[in-house]
C-alpha cells in the first residue's frame, strides 16, 4: 500500500489523543513513526536506528517506546528503551506486534495503532507511574519521514 493511501486512512487526531491519554498516566513516552517509501531492511533494525536518530534514548528514565510502521513494505516494529524492555521483556513486544498484525490485515490501521499505544501505555503506567511534576519529554505527534 502506498504511504499516502495509508496516511489518508489514519485517524491522526484519535491516535495523538491515545498517545496523550496513555502518557497522562506515566512518565514514559510513546511515539509513532511512519516510514515513507520503500523499506528493504529488517523493520526492527530500522526502528532501532530511528529510535536513536530521534533521540528517544535521552528520556530521564530511559522509558520511551517507538511504534514504527512502513506501510509500503507492509512491515512494522515496536521498540522500547532499555528500562522498558527490562521490565516487560520480549513476550510483551511480541504480543503488541501480534495484535497490530491482526488489525493491519483487516485494514484497521488506526485501531491497530491506538490499541498498541494503549497496551504500551498500560505497561508504562504500571512500571513508570506519572510523577507529580512530569514533563512531556518528546512530541506526541505522528512522525512521517
């Protein structure tokens, strides 16, 4: 699917609202990145590189999560910083990816992203609860590049 077509089917406002709602309960950060164009590499490796390039490893508690989608290649990945990964482990990431896959196969793209954000948000809230003074360290908007 062409990226432009994919983007036209996304409910951006609802996804950003889900990110803000999830982050309101945690000190963690969630970002969604949509890769434009072709993707010939492993989506997990590309997502890890984007995570670094976006400076997501710079959060105070090392508790940021990136949801990466390459619509044209029909690939995606979810990457968490070291503190998050330490708390939830590989099985959690696989569960999030599996849930997204089902929704993507049924072309329920916004639902896939909102559900992933909500699942990640629950884990972040459980392990990294919101502090009384909690700065939003990363923008909540969907990144398209």
